[in-house]
């Protein structure tokens, strides 16, 4: 049975329904909600209840009255022998504390929402939000040493991000666990609402349908609703991957990549660059991963976008009159910097002319800055994470250097445009630390004995003769030794993987991941016993706080310890998203 629920005041006398309990209210307790920002409200009961035995109030008044919308009652939800009520697309106009009480018989559930406003006028015209996916302190330290060198205990230079003058520690945990993934972490940044692992722009409810979960407004939607700013998304991953998708998408399942492509089109970012062209192509096109005939490349082109499929075309696209660029440089994730620029491994032979992250960021900023109303740009260095999972630390660190170059592009723009906020952070961490060095010149064949710790570590001997910020070689004779605190069974070779990205574990006949014996016969290789379930083929994220740094208008609000959802609140205030800025 479905119907419209007439909601009663909290003092209404209700019949006892012993088996029923208002187990969950969405948004969850302590949710922070931008005033006037649309969201879906839902209450999930623990069992089947009668429509007339339910009451939902907000600050003592019927929810329908406060939210200005009728409430749908669902007697039995799909996949659950239980009832629910929901209201879609509502908003709370006035900032303040809101107590939500849901009752079913004698059972009661209460949550409190913090509805906040923002500045009436923007503090910054432009916001550049840079994310090193999986960026941990060890990545940064290794990037500084590998790029700049170290002499007598002092770094010989600084990373660009070292010059960002405001800092905060950011908590990354999901609503269901201390551990996290890129979907819910970036979603918290881009909506102001924490959610569950794999979820984007929704609260993860109990139904199996990944598209029916309670929605919250994304950054792209808020910008389109309230401002005339341009929007840009730049990434080295598939554009449908969790981090770029979080700017616009609503799904419980981050793997809904074909659907996410449509969601990106719905908000039409002015500049969108990365991989993932396979989800833009109709199923009739070889290589497509769609299951329908939608041709999103043509749809974007018909909407005025200039298409670029390599760095040469991207350079030409800078002169586009519309200012709109669709850059699709790979059918899947783009190659790492080490493979793309130096080793020519991975899939570079198939995609030989991919642009770098800093190059994409610079062109994106050039296009977006033509808008007198300003812009919001998200830039992601995806391969820091994608190479940290397989414990390929050299590739992860070189991509951290490339990320820092993109930070430098943003900082240079901000120096000439002081009305720009620059934020550089990660979305979660990896369990990696720098242990010391590996010194090939130490005697013997046992590579483990070549690991230097404490005073025996000395300093690595990377060089940068051409001054491009990258080490001339990663396979120097004395190099940094990074090690993970988690992972599958694998062979530690103590060397960079010059033949292609590391594949630490492969599946056996029992469907368990075991050490990849392709590395077994590398001289001096050591079998490392894993410590994660044998169903895992790579290292996992750690729960450690991440570091956020920022500079520019509003950056003073980043300080101390913050939740990722708090970061959105700062961004909303800086851009005055609580105030309508367009007619």
C-alpha cells in the first residue's frame, strides 16, 4: 500500500506497535545542511507499521508543514519487511537547530540537524580544489626528497603545497565504519554530508536499488542553482570514477559509471577532462562499456563543447569560442606520470599523447577564468591512490610530484588573482611510511640487508639534471624505501618496477589472492606475508587523518580538526552558496 501520510504533532496519542521502531532517519543525526539546499528526507522503520500509527515532527510541528511537502508512506519497502516514509526534494530555509522525531507506537527515534547559512556575498570569486587521491604524509615527504633532494638533514627545496599557509587535520571515516573509500570521502567534501562506502551524493539506505537512496545536493548542483560560476572537473582517472563523480553524482553504487556519465551531462561542467571515454560511447562503438545507444560525446558536442582526445587537440581547444572543453584522453584511467613521461609503459603505446595533470589544470583555469562570475575547479591526481593500492610506491610518488605541479599552477593563478581560494588535500590516506633507503652498493646478494635504517639510511642519490622537478631516474643506487603496513601476500623486490605497474597478488584456483610469482625470481626478492583477508589483491586505505592546506580568501576557516563535511561548509560560505546570485 502506498499513500500520502497525514503527519501528526508529537503529542498525538498513538496506538502501541510493539514490533515497530523508527530505526533510521535520513539525514542522519548531527547532519549539517546548507539552508535552502534541496535534500530527500526518509524514515526507515524496523518493521511493518500502520500508516495511521506513525508521526514525524520537526521542532514539534508536522514534518509536512515544516517542509512544505506531502509525505509518501511505503507500507513495505523492496528488500525489507518494513515500512518507510519519505519526502523528496525539500529544503529548510532558516538556519538553526532542528529536532526531528519519528514515532511508531511506543518506539521513538530522534535526530538533530544543524542548518547553516553562509555569507551574503562571496569571499572568493574562484575556488580551485585539488585532491591527491590517497595522499598521505609519506607521499608528500617522499615527493619532496625525490624532487628536491636533501643535504645534511635539510630539504634542498620545497614543494608548492608546502607554501600553502593554512592547515587542518581532516577526519575521513564513513557513516558505517572507521574505514573509508574515495566515494563517500569526496562526497562529503562535495555535499557537506557524510555517507557510506561506495555512496555518492546520497544517504545509503537499506534497499538494493542504487538509484533510490535519499539524495543531497552536490557542489555542481548548488553552483548551478545559486550562482553563475563556471564549473571544471580535471582528473587522471575515468571521469566516472568516485572522486570526479562526487562533484555531481547521486548513486549508492560508485560502479554505476554509465549512469554517472549522464549525471555529469545533466550539470554540464564547462570544462571536463580525464579518461573514461568508454562510458561516453554508444554500445555499437568498439570499446564501449555502455549498454544503450546514447552517444554522450555527440551530446556534449551538440551542447557546444570542443572535443580533445590528446594533448595536441587539447592545446588547440584553448581557442574555443564557447569556452567549453570535453577532454577524453583514455578509454579507462590515464597512465601514471612515470609511465607516460619516462618509461613509456602501461598503456602508453595505445594512448601515446596523453596530457599531464598540470597541463590540464592550466588549460582548464585559462578557460574557466573567462567567466566574470568566477569558477569552481576540482583537480584530482588519481594515480597516487591507484598506484598505492598495488604497493607501487615509485609511481605513486612521481604522481605526487605531478600533483604538486598542478598545485603550483593554481597558486600562480592565485598570485595574479588574489580573489581565488586554493585548497590542496587528499580524500583518504594509505598505510605507508618511509623506512629509510635501499643501497645497492652494500655488499652481498641479500636485498633485505641493503635496507638502511637510522644512521645507516644516509640520503638517497636522486638527481634532477634538467631541472624539471622529476628525478632523472627512479632506479638510482640508493633510493627511498617505502613500506606499507597492510597488503596481500607479495614479493618485495626492493626495486622500482620498470617493466610496468606492480601486480603484487594474483588469484589462485580457490579464488584467494596469493603472491604473484612473476616477481619470485627477482634477485633478492623476499616473500612478505599479507595481513588483509585473502580476498583482497592490494593494499587498503588507512583511517589516519589527512592534511588539508589552503591559501586565499576564507582559508582562515581551515584549522584544527575538521570532518570532511565541514570542508564543504567552508566552501559554501566562501562562495556564498546560501545566497542566490543570479536572476
